[in-house]
C-alpha cells in the first residue's frame, strides 16, 4: 500500500521539530524586521533619529523572542529538549583550551570586522540615526546582544545538538553551515561566503565545549566591533557635540 503521508515517529520528531521551529522562528523575525509598514509606524510617531533607534532595537528584541524563547518552549514540550540540552550551560572547566581558541577566534573576527568596516556599506550601522550619543550606542550594543543571543541559540542550539543526535556530527555541522550561509545571502556575497568558515568554527567550538556561550560571545564581539567602526567611518553620522 502506498502511503501518501509517511508515518511520523518520535525519532523523526527529533529532527523535524527543530528544523521546523528554526524556520518558523527565523521567518517570524525576518518579516517583521523587513516590514515597511512597521518601520512607518515608528517614523510616523517619532523624530527621525529616535524612530531609527527604537525600530531597530524593538525588532531585534523581537528576534530574541522568536529565535530563542519560542523555539525553547516548543522543543521542551514537543521533544523534551530543555535549554540546557541545547547548550545553554557554561562550559566545563576542563575545556580551558577551548576558551583559548574562543578568545583567539574572537580576536580574529574583531580584527576582520574592523578591517571590513573600512569599506563603506550603507546597510551598517543598521540604526541610521544621524546624531548619536552614549545612550543610543548602548542600546545599539544591547540590541545586537539580544538578537545574537537568540540567533546563536537557534543555529548552534536548536539546529545543532538535536541534529547531532539524529544524523551525527559532520552531517549536522554541514546542515548548520549551509543554512547559516544561506541566511546571509541577502546581505551580499562577502557575508554569505564569510559565514561558511565562521559558521563551521562556531559549530566546532560549540560541540567541543557543549555550550552556546563561546559562540554567543564571539558573535557579539564581532557585531559590536563592526557596528562601532562603521559608525565612526560613516560620513553622515556624528557623535553628539561634534
């Protein structure tokens, strides 16, 4: 007998649920972040710089909800995977060598981000305010931290640990890296290509430490360096008082 819909087992759920929740969570963020209607709401009610700040900050905070909180709740109840099972735990002390690699990787990506910022890119900083101050920069950094914590939970947590159990380490890392690079395609060729080695290394560090924290910290440091350097070199942005 031909089954139009194959039987769905609990073993299938271990990969299908994480993949599905990753897709749903990412798209929930993506469509809100790129919604022109939502952007207009902020700009119709605030002056330009404040609207730029709160539009980006709010949508990044929304990304934390859709890519971390939402998948965490679903995976906990659907397949019994807690946030700890997905890597939300501090690395063990015996992984001191991995921390050295993490610091080294963090230094490298910060240097690459700083060097890359020498080339003007109109999409950065994402907050397109003209006059910045300390509070705006702090909220910019906080927004990136929230967003990237959720982003890493999605990729190096939801899309890694359950798939390792189902497919093995190499297939899981390959799937993860392919999807990670694909999400960077809209940002241009350089970011899509750069996401391949970075995604692989972040998966490797995560699996070695069995923790998301190294990947989260490396990614945040890279984003902070990039956005700050981009601001400093942007010809139409200035610090308050300049």
